[in-house]
């Protein structure tokens, strides 16, 4: 039974991809110091979270069947500390959270819940952008209208508040835990030292003294306003034609993450003035509630209060077409280079196949092969020889005459 379980349940867009990559790449080092990060592939804990919550996810939910049970089994058998981290756990229901804690050994095991949080003014456009990167086509204006609907009637609003409403997330996951075992890690404001967020996570996880490789490549970078506008237009054009399995590597990874995210000089996504004021009031109310509950705050609740409103708002529904065009040229360039790479790889495979076929043809023409072929034919014509060849093929694990 694990002595301690650290359960990091989100929220999205708070450095979670980076944290999970550091933990995954350093899992051998962590294990040598008594800390388990249970994952045999980088998305293992994502699949376990899908399984726990029975979430549909573009077909991946079938691959996830049984993964939570398997992960929980590893945790219960580990004698030291275990760290589990995935941001979609933030949307678990109260019943699912209680089941997860029980599966991980609560109340016999010391369980800590960690929630990382960033101010709403940065989270709102980030969530719309994530929707666009997952093939959605609705405009930013419509997205803002959906999440501000008091009824939260749409699936989009339900998901947004499920993974962003801090007091509710902490109440669902923290039920039955003392407040000192519930930790809120705040994301520093822009301009803070790059390492500060990791240092806060490491201190909360209890691994701050370990020497780990922090130079990891996987991340979930942000896009600017014109780049996100372009991606939404691409979705409108290709969603009916491109399967999810092809969209992920070509659009989300190649175009969004590897190409468009590198355009750092374009206008950033933000919120219009009325949304800024609304988010500020809501954040202030949340901070008061978190402070009242007495959770362990790693950082400063003031960091969850939005920064002053920017002087201008770049509306991604009405971007400057020149900026979108420049982003589109970068996208076309990336697709052309990828096509060249694939054509070169195809040509290399074709060359190897041709060389293999030629080698096989040469081997068939050798006298030794022809003699073996005649010998097999003679054996096949006799009862004894046929029985011998059948036994030989069974021993080889094959039944074709060519064996």
C-alpha cells in the first residue's frame, strides 16, 4: 500500500503538459527515490482518467477500458509515494472522485489533492483555443455567450465550468479530506521566473530536492488571435473530410503546435472589456471562498486576480486578414515540407522493397533452390514424403506448401 498519494487533477492550461512530461521522463529517477509515476507510455494517465470517468474522446475511450483499474493496482502495490497527474480529472463528478480516492487506498492511505490554477482572463481564451484545436468551429463570440449563460445549458459551458470553477472542483475532490491535504498551486503572472511554476509543483509533490531533467520537449503552446482564427477556418473546411486520426498529427500537432505557435509577435488572445470585468468579479469571489476554506496555497491567491485590462482587444472573429494570410503561408510551407519528407520516406521504402524483391528473384534462380524445390515436389507425390512434409511444416508453425 502506498504511504502517500499525490493526485493532481488540473486545471487545464496551467503548465500541466510540462509537469507530466517532466514526471514521465524522470520516472526511473523518481522510482529510485521511492516515488512512483505510474505510466508505461506518456498518455497512460490520460487513458486511466478517461476510463475512470467513462468519457468519450474521439474513439480513444475504447483503448482506455481497464486502464484506471490497472493504474490503481500499481499504486496500491507501491510502498512509497505515488504521483498521478492529469487535467481532465478536474471534471470528475463527486461520485467519480470518491471512487478514485477509494481505489487509491483512501482513507488508509494519505491522499493529497493538488489543483493548479490560473486567472480566468487567461483561462477563458485558452479554453476556446483548445476547443478550436480539437476541431470545434464555433466563433469566440459564441463561446463567450455559452460560458456566460447562467443555465450552462451547452456541452461547451458544462465542460468549461467543470474544469475551471475552482471552488466546485476543490469541493468535489476534497470531500472527506482535511484542508491541509488540499493544495492550490497558483500560476505566476507573466514576467515571473520561468522555473517558478515548476518549483511550486516540485515542493507540493515533495520532490524539490531531486535532480531531475527539466529540459523536455512536449508542451501545449498557445496561439495568437490570427493563428486561432486561421485554425478555426481550416476546421470549417476539412472537418467533413479529415478523420480524427489524421487531424491530430497534421492539424493539431504539425500546424498548431509545431508551426503556428512559433509566431509570437502576433496579437494575443484576450477577452473584451465586459468579460474582463465579469471575470474579475468572479475571481474575487472565488479567492474569498478559497481563503475561507483554509486550503494550502502554494503561491499567492492574488495571482488568480486578473491583470488590468489591456488597452486594445484583438477580436479573433474579425482579425486583420493580412495577419491571417501570413499565418496561412506558414501553414502551407509546413505542409509542403511535411509532404516532401513523406515522399522521400516513401521513395526510400519503395527502393528497399525493390531491392528485396530483386534479392528474392535471384535466390529463386540459384541451383540449390531449384534442387530443394524438386526434392519437395518428389516428397509431396508420395504418402510417406507428404506426411514428413506436414510434420515439418507443423514444427515450423506454417501450413503453406512454400514452407
